[in-house]
C-alpha cells in the first residue's frame, strides 16, 4: 500500500499567510508545506485541500482514479472546490467501517477533539492510521501485537496521541511514524528533525510517497540523555518534551518537598502541571536501584539536587570531614551512579545545572559544589548517547 503526501502542513499551511514569525519566515523550499492531504494507492483521498490536483501532479500522481474522498476535520476558510471527476467528500461515522471496491477497508476512529481518524487496511493487509490535526484517539482497543505499519499524526501538536498508541501496542518498534499537520510551533529544518527523532518519528517533504511495511532509517530514541542548562534556561521543559510521546514515564524528583518553602512548592506545582497525567512521580535520591530495574522511561530532575543531598550525607561542607574521607565517599557515590547509568536498560533522561560558566562562588563550599557538579556532569555525560545544552530555550546538541 502506498500513501502519497500531497501536503504535510497545518490546515493553513506553512508558512501561514501573512504570518511574520521566525518559523514561517524560514519555511522555504522543502520546508514549505501545503495543508495535509493523503492519496492512498491512487484510489482513496484523505482530506481534500486547495490545489490537491496540482499537488498530485507535482508528485507524479493523478486524482483520476480516486473513488472515495474522506474528510478528517472541518475545513476553515473559503470553500474548497471539488476537482472535476472526484466524488463528493464525506466523513465516516465514528466506529463504522467502509469497504471500497478496490479492496481497501476504512474504519473511522473517534477523536478526543473535533475530527475523525481513519484506520486503512489495504488489499495486501498493510495498515495505516491517519489522525486529524490536534486530535488523539478517544479510545483504543486492548493491547495487541498487531501494530500499524504507518502512522500519520500531529506528533508535534499532540505527542500524547502517539503515547496512547504505544500504550496499547498500536504503534510499535517497526511502525513508521510520520509527522503531518506541521505548523509554526517549531522552527523547520534541523530543530524539527531533532524533536521528531527524540519521539521516534520523522518528517518528509510534500509529494513524498511512503510504502507501508518498508523499512525506514528512523533514528532510534537514545536510551540515555543528559540535558544541561542554566537557571530558567528551559532544560526541564526540553527533558519533559523528549518523553511526552511515551506512556508510563516515571518522573524522579530529587529535591524533596522542603516543607514550609512556598517558593519551592510553587516550582514543584508548575512542573507537575506540565507533565502528562499518565506519568508517575517518585521523590527520592536513591537513583541506583531505579536505574537497575526494568520499567518505563525515567526522567530524573535533577542531578544537581542529587549531588547536594550526597554532599550533605558525606559531610562535604566541612573541610575536616572532606579531607578525612568525605571526598573519597563522594567519589564512590558518583562512580556507583555512573556505573548504574552505563548498565541501565531502560530509557533515561536526566537534567542537571551547568554552573561552570558563571561567576566564581565567593565561598569555599560554593566552589567545592561547583567543581563536583562539573565532575558529575562530565561523568554522567560520558555514559549517554545524547547530551544537550539548553540556552535561552534553545537545545544545542553536544553529542548524538
């Protein structure tokens, strides 16, 4: 089964008309995208968009063989003219299945927002799932070994849709996940590819024909990632974003509750509100056992607070205790942690502060903490496939 993407952009396209934003200003050439529409085996058209016939011609396809046109979402804006010879567009009621004379079967999937998703099974048994912009499945069948061969979804706008599919096995390791309905939320080009790769997805230019079931070289999601950054740089947001398309993430908060500290409570609440409701949270600095267990991905936020707790426990702030065994004890704890990261089989994303570029701390204990955090970051980074530095909300890959 072949799916030709006549467009891959949001309903208004990319760049948006008359939008002066930086993402739209750089959406040129292959990064310019018409509204998403998908031609399946030349006979089924999912979403009718302006200029569909011209888009098909540019892709070397014809709409002359289309026998069914299905809409996934209401069209905003001027009425779209139906090209001559095309059947009138319609929508399949949620849960109903449509059998085409071409041998394709189309099942309508209910969404949690306006629109309809379509699960298409080809005559050869290959399966694709097409979701509307801003939509995620409202309910999915029980876990199954039969994952879709191809998923076309709003990965940037609704990463939780992909998480839901993965939770029930509808999207598996062999599923080709392609982002569509791309808008100006993310700058096109390298930044878009980086974010999609972290979710195990990819983007393709308009006019691309995808063959379901064919192996595609999609970057593997790195098992271990370290996200560094200064205060309020956006490092925690970046770390959370890397796992929001995966279900059952375990969020490891190393800072504790700090009873009575209102400012800290507000920070914790802000982090909690950002996280998907399906994530679990545990408050602990005992990271080694968690790293050694099988289970869902870990998001550790953050190593800086872990180090503070360990330095408290070994008496690192007292010069005599530090010289009398505290330094050696700290080195051993850091070694245990980095060894556990090296051996970890579950996905790990860790956050840490980068404090070595600021002013020199005025106290000896402050300088000791700065130095030890630098060593910890270097040791942890050495065991990670990917290391990022976040500056002003922009993630700069240092490794991977």
